[in-house]
């Protein structure tokens, strides 16, 4: 039913303020609730941050070392660092960028943050025919729009008669509306770790 859109907050703040920043774009601190989601996060954000970075995700243990998401669901998937032991009075969870392993952290510590929100899979499948994660079409930009969520980028494409595909950067929130497609010009597809490419369904 749902897919997830992830983006990184690259300023430093505590978990409460990080959660508020995620909420401004309709999300929460990130759901990483399966090995598949973990692998997607690693693939998407590898090469995008400096070594030693650490970022909050949407997991916490408010009571008795039982872990929950920020939307109240019980968390059953974990990717703990093998050499790390949970600390009783540290209740938030972060990912160590160097290894993408999890550790607990005091919620007041300033860290980067990973956000996510759900997107209706039916919407994606009805409007976009192909998705390439970590790729971008280059050289056929009809329009470049700054600071747009993925959904707003998709709507902008719908309103532009020249739009045949889009690139959306989850970190910078840059939306590139393309006048051509990766299928027509495969040699113009470039590796772009924070970008996802979408071909409009025709």
C-alpha cells in the first residue's frame, strides 16, 4: 500500500527539534523497519555525508528498553553495532554514518536527522512508469525548482506540458523537470546518490 520517501536534515539539533523539522514536510523521524529499508537508506545516502556523521532515526525506548517508532508502533527490526551495548538512560536511536550501524544516544545531543514519510504506492504506479534510485537524467532540463518535496515535484510535472520525467534530490529538495526520458537517452543517465529519477507513465 505504501512506499517511503527519505530525506536528510543536515543541520544539528536534538531529537525533538529534528522531529519538528521532519513534520514541516509532512514526515517523521525515519521509519527503518526492515532489512530492505536499511539497505535502501545505506544505498541512498552513501557518499552524501562527511565521515563520522551520526543522525537520528525514528526509534526510541521510552520505557524498559522496549522500542517504538515516533508514530507509536512497536519496533522489531534493529541493526545494532555489534560492539555497542544499550545504555539505560539513553532513549533515542541514531545511525553511525561510517558503518550504518545503530546506537542509542541521549535525546538532547545535537545530531543530523533522517526523515521519512509514506507515499501511496497507487499514486506512484499510476503516474510514474519507471523509477531509478541513485540516478539522474542530465542535459534535458526543462525547469529546475528548488525546495520541493517529492509530491510537489510530481504535481509540478503534471502541470508542465513538457514534462516527460523528473529527477528529485531528497537532500537538497531540488526538483528537475525533464523534457526527455532515460529510456530515450540512456547515455545521459548519471550516478547521483541522493537523487531518484521517475519516468512519467504515458
